[in-house]
C-alpha cells in the first residue's frame, strides 16, 4: 500500500513540476525521497534486529 501512495505522490509532484517548469527540482526531490526511504527501511531493520535479542 505504501508503494502505491508513493507512486501517487510522485505523479502529483511530476505534474506540478511540469506545470511550473521545475524539472530539476522534481528530480532532486525524487533523489531525496528515495534516500529517506532507504534510511527509514534500514532503521526499521535495525530496530527489528535489536528487539529480537
């Protein structure tokens, strides 16, 4: 379900960036969001491993 919501957010941001003409900003926001998602997943894995001990 979360991936579906992320796809919707990406489409909305893409439409907004095309409308305003800020394509580079959209690409940079995409990289930032992907990085934050990876950090979040890593922290969840660490928490899960710590709670199993």
